[in-house]
C-alpha cells in the first residue's frame, strides 16, 4: 500500500486510485486521491483515456463540412449543441446567410438536446448519491426526446444533422406536434422531480454546503455554464452574446441562490440545471410558434467550401458551458487548425480547488455536480 | 443426532427458498417502482427462475483469490458471515409448533450471534488487500457496532414489557384480540412508547442489514463494491445470501417482538401451527418489502451523517424511550 506522511499534519496518508473503472467517474476519468482516513487532502485528475485526436482529424479532412460528424463525438450527450457551435463558426467565417426556418429548427433541436443532456446529468448525479429510481424516471423522459430526434435525423445519439448554412434534411412532418406534445407532458415531470429528489431531505444533506465554488474562484478558473451560474453569476451566452436567433426569445437565466446551503454548492449547480430545463421549454414553445411551416432547409452555397485566409473564434452555450470553436483557415479546402474550447475540460480543472478537505462520498457528489463528459474533456 | 439435523435443515431450507424468491422479488419490485418489467424470460411466468439461473451461473464462475490477499481469512469470511445469520435462526419461533431451540435467553443469543457479522465484514475487507475493500470494511464495522446499540435498547424495551427473553413466550403472550376491544394483543398496540420503539428498531435494522439509505459499506457509486469488491463466484453469492438472510432474520425478529409473531390477526380464525407459519412469514416478508421499497426510493446518507443519526439521535431517544416505557409499566 502506498502511504505518504503528510507534511502539514504528520498523519499517515493513503494514495488511492478512483477510476478509470470506477462506477461514478462518468466514463474513464482517473482521480488520484490522497486520503487522510476518509478525508481527501489532495486530488489529481488524470485524463486522456478517451483521446481521439479530434483536432488532428479536423486538419486532415479535405472539407470543412466533414468535421461535423467529429464534433458529435466530442460531447456525445449533447451532440446537437456541439454541431451547432461548429456550423455557426463556419457560417460566420464564410459570411453565409442561414434560412429562417433552419434557424428555428436548430434552436428547437438545440434546446431539446439541452434538456436531454441535463436529464442525463442530474439523473446520474442522483444515481451517484444512491437514488436509483429518479435516474430511470428521467431516462424515460430522455427517451422521448431521443425518439423525436430519431424521427428527424435517423439517429439517437450522434446525429450529424446540422450542415453548413442548413440542415441535412427537412424535419419529419410530425415534428411540430411531437415536440409540442413532449413540452406538454414534460412540464409536470419537473415538479415530480423536485418532490422526489431535489427537496428530498437526504439529498439536500448530501449536496448542500458541499464542493462550494465561490464566485471569485469560478472566474479565476474560467468556469462557465451551469457551474458558473450555480455560483450566482448571471452569465449565459444565449443572452450575453446572442448567436443564432436567441435574441428573439424571452427566457430567464436561473442562477444559484444558496437556498439550502452555501451559494455555489453542489445543490445550487444541480438546481440551476433543473430550472434551465424549464427555460428551455419556454424557448421551445416560442420557437414552435414562430417557426415557418414552409421554406428551404439549405441555403444556396457552393458545393466546395473555400474560406478566405483568416481565423475566427465563436462561442456558444452548450449544456455544459461555454463551447468555443477556434478555426484558422489558410485558403485551402481543409481547415488549417480547429480548436475546441471544451467546458468539461475547464471544469475538471476546478476539481482540486473545490474538493479539498471533503470526504470520498462528497467527491462523488462533486464530480457529479460539475457534470463532465469525458469525451469532451479528452476530445 | 437426527433431531439436530432436522432442526438444522428446516431454517436452512426456509432461508434458501426465501433468498431465491426475495432476490427475484426485489428485482420485480424495483422494476415495478421504476416503470419497467424486471426479469421476464427465464422459466416462463414473469421470469420466476431468474435467481436459480443466476445461482447456477455463479457456481460455475471462477473463484478468484487476489495474489496478495490473506488466503485463509479471505476464503473463510463469506462462510462465517452466512453462518452467523443462519445460526441466529435457531431461536426464531416459526410457528406455535416449531422453534429450532427453545432456550430462555433467545433474544440475548440472537443479538450476540448476529454481532459476528461485523467481524466477518472486517475480515473480508481486510483480507482482500484492496483499499476500497478496506474502506468498506471499516465503514461497515463502525456502522454495525454503532447501530447495535439502539437495536438492543429497543429490543430491551420490548423485553421489559414482555418480561421474557424467550421469543416463544413473547409470542404466546401476544395471542388474543382484546386491545381497545378490537385490535390484536400485539405489543406494538400495547403502549405508545412501543410504537416509537418500533420506529427506532426499524431504522436500526435498516442500518444493520446495510440497506438504503444506510448501505454505505457496499455503496457502489463510492466504494465500487465495498468489502465485496474482490470476491467472485460462489463466495460472492454467499455474501449475497447472508445479506438477504440477515434482512429476513431482523424482519422476523421485528415481527415477533412487535407484531405478534405467528399469531393470526383475527384471533382464532385461521389459527393453528400451519397458519401460524403463514402469518409469521407474511409479517416478516411485509417488513422485508418495506425495506426494499425504501431502497428504491431514497438516496443514501454519508458516513458521518450516519454516525450522527445513530449517536446523537437514535441512541438518546431509545434510552429515553426505555425509561418512559418502564414508568408506563409501573403506573399502569
């Protein structure tokens, strides 16, 4: 057994490996923990088990559009949002006009995907804390979203649906009614979730005052998305730096309140996600009303995309936070460089800062509450 | 000799049949709670043979012993765990006609024997030479030792009212239907403090048998498999069996102490030894069902919160309850 003597306390400490095959590290994350009893004195995340050379692949593609399927595979839980960021970056770079109908469909799809991603995130969070059934209830709801996606795109997880200045194909004729039906049935489920899990006494005891992320630390580590909002910062790129047609919709930015514990604890991050699902429903409703019934789903663009020499950075709000794409073009057919700024990667670096001094059981809660997807961390 | 063998075989049969039914039942209940079907294939009707198939699979599995494990202790721990809960069944009165061993210190014996469970869990955790197992074993030792205190205090409350340590005698005195004119003479209806005692008892047995929300020793999302991490095949199955046996044992103890054991809830109607066995198992299994129901509903506590509940809430409460029960007995 590897033991180290702590310099500060003089206690014997144990080094323990959490992952890469641990049930609650959400994939292949390996955490090296130094324990004093059950108290964590040091955390060192080790990544790279899921590295698939996204950036190098992107450089090797002979077409900008061929990168889109690879973006799917970064954050496989919210593939649509990943595609969305990339195609917006390309469209801005090439200065392309996107048809109205496409924008609406994209927003609806992106928000549905956000709900699906949050459902998985909070479901797995509950599962980490031992609540098995809510996970399956939430999965039932997620299935309904995936059914809609399957009808539209033909796939359930990795869609390859958004194209440059358009969509791969038009939506299914029943898309509007299906989505409206889902919105109607899903609203009451959020209340049920709050009754069963969010305000459960044991759940609150396990998550309140745990893994507190103060606003200042969040800024220093460049946190974004629900993690940043959980610390009480009103920052959402859909409002603060609107892309697509998000400036047309009315919705709120839920932030952490410290309602049951300290501002910025695990419960706040969790609750921000729950409230965000409601806001996404609001956006979907408005988008369904505004969506034109007829229209092209593909702008007239040249078959082969050739960008001018230059570079662009576009950031969008993925379910996990600020997803940025930095694309450099050298006038050739393939991108010179594509870099993705993955929110999960940034949030993972927060781990040592917020988990010092907590117990192993809290570690599980903290990892669950920052909701990382390892595919996006490693890319 | 033959008599001893028969007395040994009867509880063993009950445990084994119960374990097969309960494991299948738990999966069905979980399925029902979670809007799914659970096992449906093996054996035809609602997958009734699923646990038998699982058992056959486990028997065939390779028995892996880690190289650096302490071989003897590692091999021995699961059997010791099962032996502990199995031995305790000797003093459980299954019906008016059958009890394994009619000893006058039945309750005392039962509590003493089940304490061995803790030992075997530490043994398994330590002998595996795995850090996760060790953490699981340590947690479980702390948990079981702590929760034995409120369990014993509440059992003592019942003994105080019943005036006997013999579970058969305790059951016999709960016969009849006179309480408030219509209720059975079960101890839980005898005085208000016994209701409190039952609640404390039930929480404590949840913790003692490692059920949610107190399933920390084997909480799979934190400690992988806890003390069972390194076990495989039949040895792992022994842990599983012991766990389910322990659950039944404590539920049956609860049924005996608070719900009239093998007494029929309708007085003489459906009475007699055979029906007695039926009523007794029904009461025990209902408690087991509640434990399963809780498991699939609640999240789990953290280890320090668990200790807090035990030492700061349950133990003082159970002792105050004991004193108040004594006063009630003196006054009325």
